[in-house]
C-alpha cells in the first residue's frame, strides 16, 4: 500500500488540505490551476460580484466539457462499429462469391 501525501490545493483564494495518493497529485494540481485560470477569465469577461457565481460557471463548463467528450466518444464508437460491420459484410459477400 502506497503512502498518502498531504497536499494543499488553492482554489479561488481558498486553501484546501487534501490527503491523496501520489499518483493523484499532479492531476489535482493541474485541475486547480485550470480552475483558477477559468475563474480569472470569467471575472475579466463578465461582471461577476460573487465568487460562488464564478465557481458555479466553472463547474458548469467543466461538466459540459466532460459530457461532450463522452458524447463524442460514444458517437465515434458507434461510427467505428458501423464501419466494421460494413467491412465485415463486404468480406462476407466476397467470400461467398469466390
């Protein structure tokens, strides 16, 4: 069993102490930087009075990106299955007529 790391992640000027697996540290720090960058972008582009509103918009944007990736993955899988079926049908027809 690997040792847990105690790290501090800063999001929206607040520090959150976490205990994580070493393999998770880089991903969490990267996510924290992305959230802070998105917060700054929202604050610069929109008249935002409350950090909670900005954080809600960040959460919405990240969730929408995740959902879109899943939709794109499912569409790609379906397209791949269809193309493989068409190829299989062509090969079957070729072998029957040979």
